[in-house]
C-alpha cells in the first residue's frame, strides 16, 4: 500500500494513493493549505503512520515546542 502524507502546521494526515478519490481528496486538502509531505509504502495504515512519525520526529518535536512556547507566552 502507498500513502501520501500531507502536513499543515502541527498536524498531518494521509491518503491512500490507490483510492479512487485520491486525486480529488489531495486537491481539496491542498486548496485548504495542506502541503505534500512524503509518500510511504507500508503493509498497513498503522505501519505507514509509525514510519512517518519515526522519520519526522524532529518535525513533531519542533511543532510541540512551538505549541508549548505559544501556550506559555500566551498566558
């Protein structure tokens, strides 16, 4: 299975690249400001998510740090 990951701010999502609605869903997400990230080939959705998270630990950590800083300075 192949999954196209997309990210926006601190969030990420993914699409099954073999789904009939893939191109339409990808276009909708991009029009909402989601950026294409990486394509991951994995045996399952869970495995793809785990691979994405392990490859992007710096991104996730930076996003968490920014969120914490905004929360800290915003209070």
